[in-house]
C-alpha cells in the first residue's frame, strides 16, 4: 500500500513504536522504511531505543530538523497504487486546506546564509564541481581527437576554448562548489553546457548564464560564444510564472562582476528553490479547488444524465408492458371472435355438417392456439420496477 505523511506525522509515527513493526504494515523491511525517513530528513530511534525505554533506562529522542529549502514536506511511503478514481468519494473528503509555511522566506534566507558562509570565486577548472565533470571530460575528449587527427571537423571541435566560455564555466563551477556546501547540486548539460539546473531539495531551478544578447536559434539550440571574456548575465528561475521573494537577474554592472557576487547569487538560488516550491504548492492548491469544482459539475452532470436514462428506461418498460397487454387482449378477443364465427357458421350455413366439420375443427384449433388463456402461453410482465 502507499500512504502520504507530513514530515511531522512521519516523525511522530516512528517515535511511537518500533520501525520494524511499522514497516511490516507497509509490507517492507525496516531498512527500506528507514530509507524513506532518511530522504525526508526524519530521524529514527537508534538501535536498542525501545528496549532501553522499556527497561526504564535513559534514551535520546532526536528532534525533527527544519525542512530543507525546496524539499517536500509530504512523504509518500510505498509505491503509488493506481486504482479506479471515484469522483463522489473524492468530493466526500473535506476540501484541501491552503498550504501553511512555518518560516517566513526571510528566515529561510538567514538560515541558509549561515550554513552557506562565504563562497569563493575559483580561478580555474582544475577542480570542477560534480555537475561540470562530465561536460569537461567530453570536451577534453573532443580536443584530444582533434589533436590526434590530421583533419578537424567543426561539429566535433572543443566547445569551451574561448575566453568567454572559460569564464562562464568558472562562474558555474564557483556556484556549483559553493552550493554543494548546502546539499544543492548544480548540473550543466548539453553539448554547449547551456542546460543548467540547480536541484534545491526536491525543486529544480533553471539557470541561464550567457551573454546578455545571447538567444537560442529557431530550433531552441544555444551556441557557444567565441572571443575573449565579456559581459555575463544570469537568470535564476523560470522565465514565466516566476515566484516572488528572490533576486532573479544578476549581471556584470557598476556594482561588480558576477565573480564578486558569487556568495549572494548562491544564496538567492537556494532561496529561489524554496520560493518556487511554495509557489508550486499554492498553485497546486488553487488547481485542487478548481478541480473539485469541476468534479462537482461532472458528478451533477452524470446524475442528471443517469436520471434521464432511468426515466427513459421506465417509460420504455411501461410502453412494452402496455403493448404486451394490448397484444394478449387482442389475441384473446380474436380467439373469441373465431369461436363465435364458427358457431354462427355451423348454425346457419347451408352446407352439411360433414362438409364443415374439418373446417370447424381447424378454426377452433387456431382459436385455441391464439387464445393466451386456453393455450397456456399467458406471460406476465415484470412489475418489480413499478
């Protein structure tokens, strides 16, 4: 089974009874259950905690740490179970409450600032952050192939030889190394390293670092820039529907180069992760309320349609019963007419009885076959829905 807990609810659960007992209810090992807790930053009792507690010995209960910026507060235990959606059951639940955040964003910023400390601007790429290593390794392979070959191909040439590109990567490396101190990973992907993201908790923040005039081509591809080091501009967060509460644009200006602002930029990237996480929850709440209203409309629409179809079925059943009744009454009446007709013919016909006997027998047999009363084929309609 799967179930969603808040971090606080999960914390209260794991400190109320042994994890092994809880894990068994979820059909998993205690090791697997603890992994969910570790990922959510929820501490669990140490080995021997419950035995010491039962023996009256002193034990230590670790407090629940404050949620990391950008990290989910909800924890889903177990694989998601996909079942048939029941709109009426969903509407029977209370409406979702709007998200509430214990800390003001400024308090988050202050907390991160203390953890982050000062971030230095690196002068080279000899010690790249984890998110740049693959990019630099691939470029080094291209350079090696070019040197080893008598021919060079533009499509396989090194991408980051220019002064501009080297400076751009140094700025990214400085940010990546600094952000790693607060467990935020920066990754630069793609051939030109323009697909840059920062994973702040469970929230992904897009970063766009390039010359202020740089634009993607018609295919959405970004080109490397030739020439010496030049102005750089960094855009933090989504281009559209950006949350409030953090500085999104950084560039070389009168206040200094980007390298002089590395600490402030790294701090704002982390704050951006928390701000976008909160904005996402608020958007999700609005969507949930709108979806609930839409579900109510759909349920009412289905109810009206079901009632219409039920009325049509009832009307069709009434019509069928009447037609069946009228048909049987008609057959009975026709049988009676045949019998009367036979009697009249036999009484007044000029033909001899011998001549009419065969005809009369046949006619009366037809009347008996047609008569629902005497033929034994009287069928009664279903009246259970009346």
